[in-house]
C-alpha cells in the first residue's frame, strides 16, 4: 500500500529560526551600510576641502619631502580631524597620512577661513621614521580660494 504524505515546504518547516536569523542579518547589514556611508561622507568632506588639497599639493611638490619620502607621494588612509564652515567662514584642523616609496608621514593642517581666504596657522609634515618636522609654509603664507 502506498501512503501519500504531504510534505510541507521549506519555509513552513524552518520559519522559527529563518525569520529571526534573516531579521538579524538584515539589521547587521543595515548598520554596516550606514556606518560605511558615514565614513565615506566624512572622508569626502575632508578630501574636498581647500586646506586638504593645498596641504597634499605642497607635500607632493616640496623637494625636501620628495627627498625623504620618495616619489610618488600619495595619501595613506583617511584624514582625521575637523572641518567647519559657518556663513562663508571656516576652521580646519586635519591630520593627513601620506606615504612614499621610502616612508610615511603625517601632514598637520590648522587653518582659518575669513572672507574667502584661508590663513594657515600650521602646515607641517612629521616623518614617521625619524620624527623630523618639515614646515610647508613660507613666512605665514596666506592662500586665496580664487
């Protein structure tokens, strides 16, 4: 004699563990996506700022820095610090990691923007291996946005 037994589908048999597991996985993926979006947003805010671009350009064109780190000089991770804009004025305090074939360093930028002009208080590079500090400013240089 043949017995006909109906077998339930996979979801009906496993819903008790599949639903909570799926919910937890979706929550974890959402949190990771949100955190990644925040990191990329803050990073792009730093990299698009005038002080960041100016500091990186000065390091890449400084013959002293090229002699120590080698060429090419490029960024080495995410900048740390803050960039604030209020009514056209701004303040920047950044540490920008850079690297070259011969070593790594951090550029420190402290600047204040008033009436479309960035005034650099500090623009220096600290070499990791030696601790040497190289000033990238020439005589309290004032750099214009235009």
